[in-house]
């Protein structure tokens, strides 16, 4: 660790940690990865701990922890870290339920630590440009197309099908997070239909529609059964024309000019934001994306479909 980089620990060394978190930390000017927490995986050259309790006891000098483990155990890890006076960054979703989120928020406020609920797609290069267009031109409608092949994006990750996880809403919540960033009016789900494999607990596909205060039409589809490269797109119509927000907010395509970008920027920007929050002694804990997801399960119609196997 260099003098100007602060130590951080990373809990959960799975696919998202290796694909996104670790590369971002290796290149970070703010953070130095000093320890990992995982029952069955390690990072070469980095001190490893099997559980949160052993880490907290061994490393009181590391005051910030990033939690990239699945939603099931994440809340218990976050609570333990907060009670020990550590700052916590949470992979999405921040917890399994809204009640758990509110408890974490209250604990962090009482402990005086930073709590950061990350929504990585909001860091997409073109999200700010899309928001500006909607504000300036007025919204007519948004059609969300969020489809991927779960066998490629979450290979053999059975946790995504378990109770307490989100199924197709795990990537779909990224679309909800972008909506919260580009819209300047509150929206609410009006109707939802979900398809659930007969041998699984969570949806493999969903269709949905929102209400918008101005009457704008917002609807979409999430689907894990897509054959091909992932589609993470929003087709947006304003009173001045149409444009597309592509690749989970990383690119904007419009007749009057494109905004290029790539998803490799998202996690470095999240860790930069974490440094800003810790420096300021503040938290960033927006729960709207999870709120929409919870509402989907409250009002959604459920259809049982063919079983899913890897």
C-alpha cells in the first residue's frame, strides 16, 4: 500500500469480483486491496480471511469493506462491518428486502460510517446525456429491452434462482437504476407479469409497465432466455425525436450525434465515488431500484413455465 492509497477489503471473490471489482481496485488511485474475505476463493498475493468475524478481529486498520458476495449473506456481513465501525460499499442489490435496507441505513447513521449502495449502470458514460435530453425535450415514452443468456452471464450460479435472490431482476434492476437517474419525476409500476421455471424460485422473464406523472409510456421486458449477445437497451422518445441508450447506459445513439463509451468505466467510477463519500463522511443509499423490484413481486402475475437446467 502506498501512502496516498487507503486500504480496503473485498468480501466475496466470485465472478463479479474478478471481472469488475478487482481490476478496478488494481487501477485505483484511491484504494489498495489489502484483504479478501471468502470461504472458498483467494486472490494471489492478497491476505485472505474465511469470514467477516476473523477479518474484523485481525484487521482493525482497514476501515472500508466492499461487499461483492451474493444477496443472501450480504446483510449479515454489512451489519457486522457497520457495528465494528467500518465503511461499507454494497454490490447491487444492497440487501434482500426493503426492511433489511432500512435497518442497514439506520445502523450506519447511528455508527457514523459511510454506507454506499452501488448501482453500477448509473455510471454508464451516456446516462447523464440521456437525462439532459429528457429534461430539455420532454419525455414521451421509454421501451426497455433487457435480455441475456443466463448460461453465459451467470454460468451455473444457482444462487440467482434461490429465494431471496432476484432471478431475471438481478440484471433488470440495472435498468430500474438507470430510470431513477434519467427521469426527473417519480414513477410507479402499474402492471407486471413474471414467468417462473417450475424447478426454480425466481423469475426467468418479466414484462412490466410504469405510470408516469406526465402520462409518458414506460414499459419493458426482462428475459434470461435470449440467444446471443446481451441486449441492455432503452429506446427513448421525446417531444423532439428519438434516441437509444445502449449497452446498459454506456452508449447513446441519436440522429444528431452519438455518445460513445464502454462498461469498463463503471466500477472505477464507483470506487472513486466511494472515496468521495468516505472523505466527506456521507452515505449514498438510494433504494428506488430495489423498491421497484419489490413492487414487481407484490403486484406481478405469475406463470409457471418449463423447468430450467444448466
